[in-house]
C-alpha cells in the first residue's frame, strides 16, 4: 500500500513544496525572459532602413561640363549644397601657383566670385585674395571666433559668427561693413541667399530669414535643437537638420514647417544629432548623422527612403553627383576613416575606401574626382568617382578639402589656401617638341670638330 501525499500542514511555507517551487521559478523565468526581450527591443541600435526602391526618386540629367570660369559663391557650391561642379579639366597632376598661409585655423573653405576668393578664419579674420596671384586684397577682423563660410549676394558678403553671435554684411570689394545684427545665440550655420533674403540657423535652435540688403528680420522659426548645419534650398523650401535629431523642411516664404523627420538614433534610445549640412538632389535630402548613419529622405514628404550605417560619427556633409559615366551617387566621409560612395536611390555601397584618418568635413566632387580631407595626418586625397581609385594626395588638409572655379583647384589646408593649376599635357608635349627641334638646329649649326 503506497503512502498518500497530504497537503502542506498548516503554517508550512509554499517553497517547501517542490512542485509549487518549480512552478514559481518557471513563472519568474518567463517574466525575466519577456522583460529582457522588451528591453532589448527598446534599447538595441535600430536596423538600417531599406525603402529606396519604394520612395520616389527623380532622375536628373547629368550637368553639362564646365568649360569656362565659374563662380563658387557659397558653401557647398550651389543653394542645394550638392558640392559638385562638373569641371572635367580640373584634374591631377597639378602644379602649385601660390600659397596663402597664416596661423589661425581655417575650418571652412573659401568661396570664389569674379576672380576673388573670400573666407573667414577661425579667429574671425575676413579675407579677400586675388585668385590669380594669392595677393591679399583686404583683411579685416570681424569677430573673435568663426566656424562658417560666407555667402555672396550682389556685391556683398553675408557672414555669421560664433563670438559674438551675430550676422553681418560686408562690401565684397572693400571689406567695409554694410550692416550688422546681434543674435540671441552663436551661429556656425553658413548662410544661403535666395531672392533677396538670407537664411541660416543658430545654436538656440532658430532658423532665421533676414532681408539681405539691410538685415531686417522677416521670420524666425524654432526647430527641435541647436542648428549647426547650413540650410540647403530647393524649390521654395529650406532643409536643415538639428541637434534634436530632426531633419526639417521649412517653407522659405514664411517659415512654416512643412515636415520633420527624426534620425533613428543610437542604442539605449539615444538620439542622433545632425551636424552634417544636407544636400538636395534627385527628389531626396541626403545627410549624415552623429548616430553613425547616412540618411536619405523624400524631399516632399520627409519619408525615410534609406539609412546606411558607417563605423563612426558622420559629421561630414555629402557631395551628390550623377555624371555621364557614373550613376547618381552620394559621396560622404565618416569618423571611421572611410569614404563611402552610396547608390543615391537605394543607399547600397558602390565602393568604400580608406581616407587614412577621421573625416570631419564635407567632401567635394570636382570633375570626375571626389576630394576628402582627414583630421588625422591633415592630408587631402582624391578618388576617382568610378571605382574609387586614389589619384591624388596633398600634404595638408583637415576639414573641408577644396573648391574650384572651373580652371583651378583651391585646396584648403589646416591654416592655408593653395592654388593648384592642372598640367596642360598637350602644351607640355608641344614645348618638349619645340626644345628638341631647337637642340637639333643648334647641333647642325655647330662647325665640324668644334
């Protein structure tokens, strides 16, 4: 006869009953597993988005090759900030024509208008150089601290400063101040001028519209965080990211927010910040983010088309180009030390190359070469758009690599500007043939036995 099991006597604890103990432990394990799954889903780094084939993409005809001198009147070359000029004749090898060098850091590149270069160094000196000779035409200290490039508008330079926080207009020919306005916050958001208005952001999270002729405020719109990037303009809208992790489209006419789209962010729900100045092309807005990704948004709706992860912060602004020999591509650098060439529609990598050090500044596409500067080692390199073969290296750089006027390359060093002239190979061959003919004539003319 088997011994019958009896219920726990009065006062006996439930954990002394093995079956109840196992059941309780199982319930706890299930709860812990569920909580871990929820926590992982909440705090893991979000996966990249891949909707590039679904979100609208607008095909654009390749730009005509530049054959004459062209202006580069603002940071990013044009209002859409694509940083691409199809100057196919500007290519290595180069010879240096002149060098401008000074001690203050030169974080942003010059602009070029009508045979002159204009820039503002880190110590707040505004400078005008003759593009042919490098001669200083005028130099004025307008601020204590600067980290932005000027914009040119009808004979004037439009400039913002960090310290003091201000926006001002200078006569481009003389450097004299036309007007100056104080800001409630510092600014390093390089301006863009459109139809008599100047647009820029500030560290207080404001996007400003001022009259370019007198600095009078037209409107101010509050965004989601400090604005470090320069706004890009296309089709009546301004596009700019902020340190709140939002990319915004704002109507230029009245400051109305058309759409806002957030970055995916980092693990543990950390928000990514947009330092990168966006580029607008092919119906998309392209920008890097401090969450280590490159983003593509629909310019009309803000829908996220794709994101592409790199191995580090993406402070760099993208250069976007489609040429007769290369399809629409986004070229951008990362803190991981690489240059990425991404399919502008899908975000897929066409090629990736080591830049040799961390990339902080925006890239430039000039002709069929993309130029990048590295913060480590302060070197500027050039890579062929098709295939990414390295074809150029120069001993200085740091932030923004170069601009072009369609004839020359103006390279920005750590604290210098270098004018580089492409070798004319045909002229060089003609000169060599001329020398050989002269040598033969001299040999024939010499007396025998001399």
